C-alpha cells in the first residue's frame, strides 16, 4: 500500500471513530426523548378475593414513530416465608379514552404476562392514552393471622421515566378501617424510601375504604410497591397456587445428561491410547531411517497437513528435483513477489511412488506453463539474469504457482490418502484415521442419543410444568446448559479424530525418535551443533535435516545454521531486483503457496510457527414498541 493510500485510510479511520462513538448516544437520546406523562392505577379489592385493576397510561412518544406500547405484569410472587405462588390474570381489555378497543396480543412467559398493544406499522407519535383492565385471582395471601396484598403498582422494568403516578385502592365491602395497615415504598430494588403521599379515607359507613398513593419523577428501573394488611376473615381468600420445588429426578436427569457425553469421549479417547512411548529419545540427531517427511508428519499428527507437504517439497528440492524461481512483478506503484517451480529431474528411479505422486501433482498440466510463457513472466523484472533463462530452458516442466492457488484440493486429498495407506502398510498404525473415527462414532452415538433424550425430557417437563413448579433462574439456565453442553461435547468429540487411530509399537518408537530430533533442534546451539555436523565439510547433511525441522514446527530454528554458511539455497533462484531468497523466505513462500492451494480440503498449517421497593414480584414494567 502506497503512502498516499495509507494516509487516506488513516484519515478515514480517524473520522469514523467519533461517528461510531456517537451512534449509541444517538439511539439512547432517541429512546430517552420518550416518557410516560402519567399513570393512574385503580385497584378494586372485592370481598370474594378478586382484584380488579385498571391502568390509565399516557405515553408520550415524542417525535419517534412507534407501533404502541407493551406492559409486562408479574405472575410469580413471594410470601414473607419465601414461598412462591402464581396468580392468574384474566378478563383483559385494552381500549382508548373514547372506548375504542386497541389491537393487542398477550404472551405468557414463565414468570410474567406481556401485553403488546398496537399494530405492526410504526405510525404513532406524540401523546396517547392506553387503558388496560384485567382481573387478578389469587393475590391475597394469608400471613401471620392477617391478609396481605403486596403489589408492584407499575413494575420494575419501565424503560422510560414516569412523570407522575396516582394509585387508588378501593376495598369494596370492607369497613374495618382502624385495623388496616398500609405502606408504600419506592425506588430501586431493595429501597426503603417512602412514597410521596399515602392517604386513607372513607366517606361513610357504606362507602368503600380508599387508599390513595401519589408519586412523582419515577426513573427507569424504579418501582412503587404497595403493601396492605387486612384482618383475617375480612376477605374470602382464594386458594393460592403455591409453586412446588422441582422434583429431584429432574436434577438426576440433568446430571446424567452431562455425564453420558463425557463417558462417550472417555471411551473414544481410550480407543486411541497408544503404547507407552516414554519421553523423547535424547540420542537422536538425525531423522529416522526410511521415514519421509510426509510419513513423519502423519506418525506425529495422525493426519497429513499442508506443512508436511511443504516439508516433502523441500526434501525433493534439496534432492535436486525442484527449483524455485523468485521474481518481482509491478502493477502501478506496487511490486509483488511471484514464484515459478522448475522440474529439474525427469527420472524418478531413486524415489518412492509417494514422492512420484507429489511430483506429478505439483507439475500437473493444469498448473504448467510453457517455457516461453515463463520467460515472458520473469522478463518484466528489471533484475533478470541470463542464467535464469538457461535454468528454464534446461528444465523438464515449469509451473506458475499462481495457478495452483485454490485449485490443489483434490490432489492434496490423493496425496493424503496415499500417505495414510503407506503408514498402515508400514505397520505404524492399527487402523486408518477414518476407520478409527467411524468406530468411535458408532461406540459413542448411543451415549449422545440417550443424553439428548434425557435433555429433551427435562425441557419438556420445564415447559409444561412452570405453572406448578418453582422454576427460578438457576433451573432455567441449567436446562439451557444441558442442551448446550451436549452440543459442545459433540463438537469436541469430532475433534477427537486427532486421537485416532492408535499407533503400533513401531509407530510409537518412530514418534519417540522424532520427538528426540525435535528436542535436539530446539536446543542445538553452535558448539553442540558443530560437534555433530560440520557445515564446512558436509553442508548437505545439515540441509537434509531441514524438511524434518519443518515437520516438527522448528524450521525457523534450523535455518539459522544453514544461513551461517550460505546466503541462498541452491534450489532457489532469484533476480537481483527481488533481493535474493534466503532459506527461511523460500520456506515461507512455499508454505504460503501450499497452504492457500489446499484451503478447503485441509486446514492450512503454518510452518514453524417486606422489604423494600420492588418486593413482592420481580420484573414487570413496560415501554414502547
């Protein structure tokens, strides 16, 4: 990226930051421009225990276009003894001030009833009155030789401020004035702040007792809770719908649901447990005899990764079968590195059929270009050398690596399958990874099916028993997690293919030798290195270790020894304009090409690297839609 474009990008980014910061404030301001101008709540407590409630809500939408409002009314309440009971709400009516009915919809949750008022099209602005009527059954509670009515007049969860609240409670057919206790608290959950005004009066012996509550400037999240205590027998109490504790067998089902997948994973893991390998072999300073980099990779990882193919390509390049040409191409103000692969040997007599397959895959006609096309590509590089043309002319085939990108998946799959077969034929594994994974699925599937069945029973019970049982937040979360846990473990089980298949004694021995080589490469400082290898007399021996260092993820460490005695690998050719190719940059370029080419078939591996306000029932409230 040029300096001009970088400066432009930075300016755009800096200008965007204030906008991104202000967006949440814009939406918050838009919502807070709404408010409830007033709420008038008329509560009638009848002698038969019914409680009839009428709410007159004047909602001010401001300039925002809304569909209407919603109102959430709690259904689950607590007694002083922390017992929970559920009320029943019926006879719901919603209408305008002139008596015209509003369109509304009700949704009953586990602990609340939601009333959505209004249509589907946002078209309302300004002030609108909503009158909501409903009957509550089972709200009068026997408590300490008295009858208690404990009600959140507006709920806790209003999203906008309420300017003024007026609540009038009428006790119909109740004349015992002196023995009644009244208390009103406001504020956030647990607050002991008293309401602005509480009055009790009766106009005559035949008139109902009236409790009048006034409160102003109620913030979002604040409650107004009314507490009335009447003498026992004043009202005919209805039978409370007390919520029972969840049966113990539900918890057993949840535990079994969690344990069964764990047992399945343990069983699969044990199926892939290898013979005792012990630690790395400290005597190993060279690769195992007769093991190629590709084969070493599958013995270590139980799978063929793109890094292993890179290591095999480096091995073939070191043995003189491949050369890499590095050159630069220019487009406008940008320079970009490009690579060609040259096939420098056409006789495969001294390499295995798996290596032949790798060569055939890399130099497939689909990726090949003519020598004239190759010369034309590199001729755009100002640092071109005549020797590069000679190398191209003497090669047996030329591949443009750009044509390999995203088009090598099926060839890599064939190489992986051949490598897997060689590992099995060489008695390094007891079975193929696919067969091991298939066997693991067959063994573990019944555990997951039973676990899913139990989890389904738990969810079915919860969804159909919330009217009878106390389903607090813990139980709901536990129920959700029972399903999530199965999915997590099932996903983890799929990843257990890395533990399949099981290595044989021979495979375990080779792995031990490879780990010993890895330990040596990771700690081989100059003095220790010179003791085993003398680059001045035998540089090829040092280079021979490089592919296995790449397989072991330590290519970058081993390269430093190679760079001590030569600037450029003999299997890498470059133009002067491209600045030459170090061994490490050659490995990185090859890794980038292969990883991108096999993307989609395999994951590309990197080389090396009574209380207060709100008491009585939680939640409840309202807002705009």
